[in-house]
C-alpha cells in the first residue's frame, strides 16, 4: 500500500481525534459554568488518580488496603458525577470525546494492529481507484431481472429461471445471515450467465451494511501478490496480504484464468486456508466445470472449496448476448 495513502489516513485520524477532544473540552467548559459542582468533582477525581499512582510506586508496603480505599472514593465520585449529569438531562458520557470509532478511539490501531475501520478506509480508496463503485451502481439487486433467463426446462434440470431464483435465494440468505453462516459461495458455469453480476449485487448489499469487501479477478489477485512480493519494501506485500486475509468478504472472479504456476497455487492456497481458518467468507466464480477445477488445482485446494463452499451451478443461454439482441 502506498506510503502517502497511509500518511493521509493517519493525518485524517489525527484531525478526527483533535475535533472530538476539542468538542469534548467545549462541552466540559460549558457544563462547568452551568453546574460548578462538576468541576469540583473532576478535580477530586484527578487528585485521587494521582494518589493511586503515588501509592503504587511510593507506598507499596501499604499496598492493597490503601489502593482499595482510594478506588472506593474514585468510584463514589464517578457515580455522583453520573447522577448529576442525568439529573440535568445529560447522558453519563456527555463529557467524553465522541470518536467515530469507539474501538480504536480514532487512532486507527488496536493493540498494535490496524483497526477494522483503518482497513475499511484502505478498501474504500481501492474501490475509488478501480472505479468499482460505479459498477455497483449498475450491478445490484434493483437491476436484477429474472426475465433474461428462460422459463423452459433445461434438459433434465429445472428451467434456468427457476434455477436462478434458487441461487438468488441462497445469495439473499448469505447476506442476511452473513455474520453467522458458515459456508462461502462458489459460482460455476459458462460465461455470460450472471455470476459476476450476482457477486456485485451481494458486494453492494454488504458494503451498504458496513462490511469490508474486496473484489479481485484471479489474474489480478495473483499479479498483485507477485508485484508486491518482489517489491524491496516487504511491508507493502504484508499490508496487501493482510487486507486480503482480514476483509469480511473476498470475491475472486474468473478462477482458472490466472497463470497456473507453483507461485500462484501456493499464494491462492495460503489465502484460501488462512481465511477459512479465520472464519472469513468468500465468493469465488469460475467458468470451468468442477471436473476441470479438480484437474487444474491440487487436492488441498479443491477439497477445501468443495468442503466449505455452497456450490451453485449457473446454466442457460448467454445473458450478455440476449441483452445485446434486445438493444
């Protein structure tokens, strides 16, 4: 990830923190004038905080008894402060800074690791750079049309339209129960049947619900890993890999069109295995039949796909061709 982008995001966090703390200070000063007793309580709370620190370092022999006494006084003052705020119609956290992210307090990091909100910012930047946001304005459930699919039986199978309705039901259930559902989705079938369109529909719904989603074609995924791994700044590779592993949903489109090499197989397996172990979700699509997936990829890859994904077969006439004929 570009260092300038990281710097800009950290600068944005700093500005948000400053704003939250400045507004909290203004609220505090205003309330001190309205309710002078609050300032006295806060001064006593600060004083006890200092006494606790001194007791720990300067009077260890008094130890637990002294600390318990000070903490009791501290809890009493905090409770009194809360009661005063509530009696004047203010929530108990009214004087605290209102951060956009309560997890990292607008620092971007939790226990030395990037917060989920930081990763979401990186993903949003990626989407802007790749213009995927414009695609999702067109390819979403509002524009999904079952009429493009034939309602006539397809050999010994249900009609393509009935099949697609079943697939969309799975997709909607996947969205509704995203946090608890165990299976990921694997779309397979000939090109032009709506696999990418449906993946984008799901992506938009989850993005609108605040989930982090990354979309990559299989060739782009592998090429991005290759380029970043060759970069002398290995941190860039690690950051790119972390995004791929940590996002809520990773969409890999056109599996099987990437160069099949020892590198690509190892990198794909690493991402697949790591995300499955973390309980992270995928949508993977391919134009290949399952028999070719088994022929191209080693057993350790296809066994994980067949064991952890809902396999959804798209079939029927080429939708893209139908759309052109209608136009």
